[in-house]
C-alpha cells in the first residue's frame, strides 16, 4: 500500500495523474550504480521507458548514459544534458533525418539492425565527412520466455542482424569507409524475471565475440541491452530488483577480453516502481455476476493491461472499509480491452474513492494517448 505521506500529497491533486516517488528512484539508482561499478560496467538508461523531465533529470545527474530508439529520444537526451559520448541509438527503422541528427551530435554508437542500414549510415556519414561508430545489433535467437509482444531476440522477430548474415556484413564493411565497427549489441526482450535467459545470452555472446575476433575484429564494446523484469505483484516488498544477482550473472558467464567494456541498457528496472497512476472512482455498477468500478483513468493513461495483458496491483487508498468485494476495474474509454484488472479484491468501494495503480513508472506515461480526445495526463512528484 502506498505510504500515508504519499497519500496526503496525492489527495491535493485533481485526478487522473501519474505520481512519482523520487526517493524510490534515487534509491534504485544508488543500487544500480553500486552493483554495476563493482565490475566497471556501463549503464545506459532506456529512454523509451519514461521521458518525464524530472525523471530523466535525476537519472542524468546520477551519471547514466542514454539508450535511444528514435531521433527525438536522442534529441531529448542531449537537450537534457546527457553527454553525447554516452548516447546509443538503436531501432529497426531509423530515418535519414534521425541518422543525420545523431551524426551531427557525434553520438557514441549506432546499434545497426540490418545490412541496408549499414549502407545508409555510411552514405550519410560520408556526406557529413564523419566516421560513424557502429555496433551490430545481433539477433542471438535466445528465448526470453516473456510475453510474445515483448520478446525481441528470436529469429522470427524483426530486430537485429542474424548470424547467417555475418559473412556478408564483414565483406560489406570493407567497402564502407565511413563506418567504424566498435561493438556487438544484443537485447532479447523485456520483463524477463528469470535470470536463465541472460545466462544463455552470455554463452551466445561469447561464441559471437570469438567469431568476430577470429575474423580480425577485436571489438571494444559488448552491449547486452536490458530487459530484466520487476515484481509487479509486490511493489512495496520488491521496490528494487536484485541488481547484485543480475550483474553477477554477466560477471560469471560472460568472457570479456581485457580491452572490452560491458554495457547495459536498463529501462523498466530503473523506473517502473517509482510511479503510480492515480485515479478516482466515477461510478460503481453492480451486475449479476460482475461488479464494475469505473475509473476516471483508462487505457489512454496506462495501456499496458490492454496491450499485453499486463498485471498491476490496484489499491483503494481512501477506503477504510474492512469488507472486501471483487470488482472489474475499468476505464471510461469506448473499448472492451479498457480494463485494468478483472475480479480485483478491493475494500468495498464507492464513488470518489481514490485508486492507485502501482508499478506504472515504466511504459506508462510515455505511452499515454489522447484517444477519445482525452486530456493529456499530468504528473506530480513526492518532492
Ligand atoms: C526497450 C529497450 C531496452 C530496455 O528494455 P527494458 O525492458 O525496459 O529494460 C533496452 N534496449 C533496447 C534496444 C530496447 O529497445
């Protein structure tokens, strides 16, 4: 349950809105830094998880790099004082304008996802008289065992370059003088709660790293992406994931050469638990088999449940009722998928009660839309 100090604050504002506990975010960053610095690992924050300016400002002040998947994310990172030498840019469909902008800003690395993209970056870099640093985003064919919409490392997924294309890539690079291959990049999916897919990833990375060395490429950067999952069921008990165990897997299983740096791109695990979507109950509708609690927030504010059946803890933070009842907690949008949870056990709930939907700091506010001409969602902070 959200703490009393937060509830007091929350009660001052008009719903719906995102509420961010910056203390949780800072504590999370402290653990990320402590655990990754043990091994001299480099951590980039995956911008797409949350680009709220207070959030990215705090992350920047803690010295993380930026992992971007669009030109506007690169721009956002640079305008928010992330050092361009710590900005990486991935994405299967980078447009010419996006590539040009990133070249102008001399970002650290393009994570390239196809053979054709190599030609395009080379051509645009030549026009700017630049040498573009690139890493190959490799599809390692490792199953992340997560929801099918957020698995990215299988051959059937659109992401990355496949191992059968390596020879062609190596041949191609000989004729692309404005590209400098500096590393290998991987990202196998998101919300991965079991560490074993990361062990498998390590062994694939080792094979591929050796393959490139044997072909004459002694690459300084290995980037293993992000994707480590959080506990959506117990947001208070597990506010911060076990980063020690996560980084240790890589330390144990990845074989880096002396000159090689290991990079990570973490999104969800950094920002998910610091955010809650706060909403008010507009109506209670009692049916024969199902009771509905109809909120003033919906899939327009938080689309994860509608988009990939995501689970979020739902709390009635204003009720003192002892008696509990099951509700389908739904939003006001004209779509049946606009449902935050089915048969959710809540204290007996009435109109105007305040509801907190927890663990909404990642892929929440950033995915908000104005469908149904809804107002843009607001945000407030613990301090
Ligand atoms: C989304 C994404 C990440 C971050 O994923 P999380 O599950 O939020 O940690 C990292 N790298 C790339 C390339 C991504 O697309």
